[in-house]
């Protein structure tokens, strides 16, 4: 098998939440370049349309479906519309995430806990269940959860976010163990500090950035393309024997 073949996503349909910017957008672009029919999701249709049109202008296939993946109704809309358009789903990337607060857990209020858990844990749980039937019927599929190294080692100020990502990592292992018999592989990617708008509060603060970077074996922030490359591996036949894995891409932070 050639290098092109083993990483090809030709004939595959991929759904990516949080696909209008950052890591999700980078994954969408790479998947389309690898031949997948890509569906990107976020809450604003205009943001999705800009990315989709740019991908199509470069020869890829991409559709934007606006829906709130933070609740079950929005999850159902996203999956139903994708199935109406393409008839199947081979790859699901649970990338959308929320972290509206920064500070001690003691100061966290109930609304923040609920929002973080709904977006970061419940949405991947519901979406994964919704794609199970179509993946099983088509002989299998790949679910990729974009987690965080905060789910492995808690970070000051990111307590609830860390809890949610630890839960997402365990959800990855549970579904991988239960659904392997159906041909469905489930893996997590745990990025470290990646330069995105989502992490802006961290890397724009010079003191925080220096604290992160000074102890890194790779002494810099990561890029979205470096996460997308790992996501392509986990979506493709190259990772056919990989399931239940928690893959760090963190410049060595967790060593």
C-alpha cells in the first residue's frame, strides 16, 4: 500500500464540531485535502460558510451545518442533516469545547460547571451515540475526541476544564472497549498549548506563556496543523489497529 493510500480519506464522510476556526478548521482542511467529504459545525452559519467556500475553492468538498452541539437537539440536527446529504458518517471529530472561566474551582459557579460539562463531555457522548448506528452498518468508523493535557495533569485556573477533559478521556476508553466489536475505533488527542483563539488568554499573557514554554523540551507553542496531522492518522487506515488511545501532542509537557 502506498503512502497516499494508507492516509487517504477518499469516499469517507467526516463530521467535525467546532469546525469554523482553530484546530477544527485545520482538521477540516486536511481531511478535505485527503479526499473526505467534510461537514463542519459551529453555531454561526456565516463563519462555517466562509471556511466551506474556501475549501471548495481549493478543490475540496465541505458543507457547513450550524447547530448547537451543546444540547441534544442540536446534536440530532447535525447528524440528521449530514445523513440526509451524504447517507453515512465514517469519521466524527468531537472538537467543540467550552471554558468560560479561569480561576480556582472554589470560585466556580453552577452555570459554568453545567456549560463546560454539556459542551465538553455530554455533546461528544450524545454525538458518538448518534453516529454509532451508521458506522456499524457501514462496517466501522473512527471517532476522535479532541481532549487536552489538562485532562491528564490538572492546570492551575483550569480546574473544571481539566475535570471535563479527564471525563472525555475515560469516555474514549469506554466507548472504544464497547464498540470495537462493531468496527468503531475511538481515540483522544490531548493537545498542549496550541496557538488558537480558544487559548488566547494563556498565550497572550507573557507570564503564563513563559511558565509554559520554559520547561518544554520543544520550547514553543504548537500549531493547529500539528494537531490536524495526528487527527488524519487516527481517521485513516494508517491507524487501523489503534483504539482507546490517549495521544498527547504537547511539545513534551507531560514528560
